[in-house]
C-alpha cells in the first residue's frame, strides 16, 4: 500500500511516529509476536481504530486482532499472497497434531481469517496429515464456503463457525477425538489440571452432551444449532469435552490452540495414571493455574518451533502444496 494512504497514527506511548503503512502481512506480524520480536500490546491507535504494536525500519506494525483490522475491499480470496504464511502454518498444525496423536484420520484445525474476521480457514474433508495449502477452504460464519467452492467440507464445520461467531477473541480452534480424553467425556471423573503445562484447563472443564438438547443423534455436531449449543458449553473457556465424542479447544493464536490440544490429551493420560494409583489427587488451584498459564503462553514459540521442525522433518519437507 502506498504510504500516502496511511491513516493518522496517534501514539499511545512515546513521541510522534512516521506515518507509514505496515507492508507486512498479518500472519507475518503474528509470527513475529509469537517469536517475541514484538510485544503484543498496543502502542498506537489510528483514527480508524486500527491498533499498532511497534515499529520496524520506520514502519508501524499493526496489531493482528480481529477487531482492529479494517475489512478488506473487494472479493475475499483464500489464495491472497498476504496469507501464504498462514496457510503454511495451518498445514504444519495439521501435521503436528497428527504426529502427536491428537488428530488421526478425523478431527480438524481452523484459523480465523486475519484480514476478514467474519471468515475462517479450514481444510476440505480429508485426513489432517494429508492436508496441503491447496486443500484449505475459506468459510463464512454461516459455515458455508466463500464463493463457489464445491469441495466437500467437514461434516462438523459448525463447530468452528459457531464458536468463532460466539467468541470474537478466538483466533484458532482444534476439534479432536483423542482416545486419552474420551474417559473424561463418559464418566463423572472431571478433567482438571494436574500439572502446570495444562494450566489452561478450567478447574471444572465442561462436558457438552448433545443428547440433552437434540435427542438421539450420530453424536456429530452437524447443524449450526448444535454448534451454538457447544459454543455455549465452552462459554469463555478454552476447552470443552464432548460426551461420547472428543473435545474442542479455542485459542488466541494457532500455536496456542495446538499447544492446548496437545496438553489436554497429555493431562488426560497423566490424570488417568494418577487415578489408577488410588491415592488422593491434588490438582492445580485456580490461582496457580492462572500464573502458570501466563508463563506458558508467553513461551509458546519454543514448542511451536520444535514441533514445526519435527513435523516437517518427518514428511521430508516436500515442496509446499505438492505433498500427497
Ligand atoms: Zn468430531
């Protein structure tokens, strides 16, 4: 974008700033935040409401939140070059989750569109480990593909559309049928955090029972109304279990959603072991969990980096978009 089109920027902190428009893509900015290059805090706000978090080479860096981005002009396209890095990260997230056993042939991961907050990106219906950039579809919050995309979507797309609709703060979602979690979806034993790595779990992780409102079903969240009910069970939390089915986790970023999905399954495995010992279990208290989560979320770039490296190594780092 031409610098002359830049908005007026009033710094919240510090002195006057050059009026240059950031030319970095939102996904590149988000990656920089996750890598700790910039702090995710607002330093300036322009007169159209966009928030900025810092500068690089005299260019202000826009804060990549759903509320702070102006809608793009013209027809949306998942193939926009500005989101190429994000598409790569979605593919990587699928690989990571598959390799950690969080996803198998089923389950899915989505990301809210960084430039169109009313859209999200999710693969067509296929096994996560096989997803490439070209398999990713752009959806609206009505759960329908944007434009004339006739590829088959996941049956449970309403999980994603309804949570994004109910939670403007959520930027990424993982839905999983991981076996280690299923016992806590089917018994009165509650999934609670037993170590710091799973401190994002509520002290009373809710369980969505589709039968209570929708009677006998095949257990899948196929309809928008079912997704709305699941989103209501999730509430403001990060994880909701699904009776006889699996779980869903909602994150502020894609790496955080992946982190939460992996450590939800690990906490479930460890808690099963603790229960089998027969002794009294001491869970994290809510104040401990809050402190631990602040520490973990600030360092998510560390596991994301090694998970990415390992995932790409295991698939032989093929040329993007060509792996089958
Ligand atoms: Zn499912």
